[in-house]
C-alpha cells in the first residue's frame, strides 16, 4: 500500500477503529445498543462504516485516488468515476470490471468513497463537492430595525 493509501486515523480493520470505538463507548455509557445511537440508516451512518468491509472498500478507493490523481490533486467524485471507468482495467469488489453504469456509480459513491473519507484513507478535501453553490448571506437594510427591537 502506498503512502497515500495509508490510513490517516487510528482505524483498525477489525471493526474496532476510532469511529466504532466512539459509538461503542457512548452505547456502553448509556446502557443502550449501537442501533439506538445510530442516527441514520446503519448503511449510511459514518460511525457504522468501521468494519472489515468498510476498510476493504475504503482501501480500494484510496488506491484509485492514488492511481488516477496522485498524492495531492483534487477532483469531483463524478470525475473520478469517469476516469476509473474509462481505464478499462479496474475491477469492483465483486470481480466485475468497473464500468460507466448507474450501478457502478451508486456503489462507488455510497460505499467506497464514503468509507475512504470517514475512515481516513482519503482526506475529505481531496474530493470536491460542487452539487450546491456556497451559501449566500444577505443582510437587508431595514430602516425600522430599531423599532422592531423596541417592540419585543
């Protein structure tokens, strides 16, 4: 595994890494199950990604980032998907070729891309999210602001 593929956080591949430990400790302190503290669906909650499968997928994603981007470049997730699929020689975990299909895209963004970032294999800022414009803050010029404050 190249240096860019090494985990950035203390995440053990046995499901007892740092994210899983935080969740397990909170469950023990409150006397409840992991499920009771899982906010999202188990397959979507970042604290539930710290499993052998999550580490395998995260490592696979990190290898693709290293191969197609090098150590520092940034890219939109969809752009990386296109680079990988156009190479023709990358295989998914099921052994099938990685192709430019909706099935591959859904798997890519929901499993390895998410696991790699949350488990520390790839820094979050290497993947650019351009789905939404940056928030805009608009401050109106209400001449009656003092009157409104006085009424409260």
